[in-house]
C-alpha cells in the first residue's frame, strides 16, 4: 500500500487523486473480505476476545491509511 501511494503522491493532479481513490476502494474491499473471513473463523471457535481485538485493530489500520493518504495529498 505504501509503495502504491509513494508512486502516486509526487503529483497531485486530478488523475493522480482518482488513482488514489481507486486504490483506496480496492484496499477497503480486500480488508473487509479478510476481516469477515477471520471473524467467521474466530466465531466458530467462540473466541470473542480475539474478534474484539481484530475489529479494533482493523479500525486503527483504516484510520492510519486515511491519514497517510491525506499527508500524501497535502
């Protein structure tokens, strides 16, 4: 992800901004699929503490990703 953004970040014209938005959508889809698959797997084993930790970690990852994109566009 950081490599993709570092390739896009130097020029912030409209085309580059659209490319970042496409990457962001792809990352969100991938993260959501992975998160759901992992939650389902943990739920089968009744591991609620791990589900809570995973969701909190995922939210923190998304927050950091958005913050990094804003810095790149800065």
